[in-house]
């Protein structure tokens, strides 16, 4: 299991590499310094990858929560990539939040339903200057 300190200390190399967090969740570190959360899984005897977002915009806590949601979908016979493509990434995030509420494991990070998590100086969670949400 990765820690926030370990994530911050990861440096890019000449080649892309995967830093595992366990259970198929990993951080893909590119040579240019990009860090992308991915979930590798098998569905219908095929290997697939679900993109969960980029670090540090998507925190370790958020990535683990998304990972649990995707694993729950797999346990119920639903392909997370197909669901994300069908619903769109913003509605997929909202569905994940509803699932967390139902389980009683709501994370401390609020999420706008109309925007992917993208912090900025103007608005902490949704990145908009004029926003009607309650984040």
C-alpha cells in the first residue's frame, strides 16, 4: 500500500513504469512526469484498464475509493469501463458517490456532480469561478 509521502517522492525515469498500490490499482508514471491512476482487471477473459484520473488532482484516497467501486461492479458482473463509457465520466463519479453513501463510507472529499475533480485557486473542488454547486 502506497502512502502520500511515497507518491510525492516518485520521480520519472526514461521509461513508463507502474507503481502498484494493490488489487490492480497502480500509478502509471510517464517519462515526462505525468502520473495517472489506473485499475487493471479482467472481464470476460480479457484484460482491461480503467483510467481513474491524474495525480495529484485525484488523491490516493479518491483513487482507492474509485477502485473499490469498480471492484464492486466487477463482483456484480458489470464491466466498469463499459459503464463509464455509457454514462460518461461525470455521471460515473456521481454513481460512485451514491454507492459510497449507500454503504456509509463517504469520503471526506466533496464532489461536484457536474465537474471532475480539478482544484484551482478560484474554487477548491470544481474549478469554476461562478458555481452553483455546494462544494
